[in-house]
């Protein structure tokens, strides 16, 4: 877990349970190595508006499917594409495979807009990588909401359903 994240969570009195595991890069690998961790597993997509510097972090249950074109229509953003690893590193201090809302502690200019799926927002317990893909943090609904509210990033809770 990054020291900056640990310090942020401590200052904000956000409680969590840390679970260490082998590195995971996909939802399938997470299913294999993290199935014992209670809570709703997440899928975290770092995207940008093509030809613009509008960056978005989409946080949703791992079991849901994403359609970027339809998502863009829903939120009023055209031509979404996955952001390059360089932008991920520059803005969130993360590498591919470690993307989570916890990377927003590194977004000092609050450039990234956060969209959270309403099912995840209302879940009793949620799980995310703590900016590394060799561990997972388990948080209660109360502590996840406390974390999001402590961020300076703009955010919105929306339904994400593209089945």
C-alpha cells in the first residue's frame, strides 16, 4: 500500500481491512486469488475524452459490463477511449492493473472526474486495490463514502447497466 494512501486514510479515520495476495491484472485473476475477500469486487476504468484532456475514472462492480459509447452518451461526453498508461501514471500515480478510486489521493489538481455505479455505492462492503495490485482493501459502505467525500474530485453516483 502506498504511504500517501495510508496516511490519507489514517488522517480521515477511514477504517479498512488489508488483504495481501499474488499480483492480479484482470477481473479473472482477481476471481482466482481474491474470492475469499468479502464484499463487492470492483472494476475500475480510467478513460479520457478523445482529443481532450478530460479524464474520468469509472468505478463499478466487477460483474458488470461496460459500453463506453453508451456510457459517454449517458453522461454527455463524446468519444471516450481508454487513457494511456502515461496519463494514468502522471495523474493518479498508478500503473495498469492497480487502478482504483484510491489513486485519486495522487490527483493533486483534481483533474479526474469520478463516476461510481449506484450498486457499488449502496453495497454493504466494497473492495479495491490500494494503488498496488498485490493487495486489496475491504471497506464498509460508511468508510467508502467517507473516503469519496474526503476527495476534492468531482463525482457522481449513476446506474451503470449495459447488458
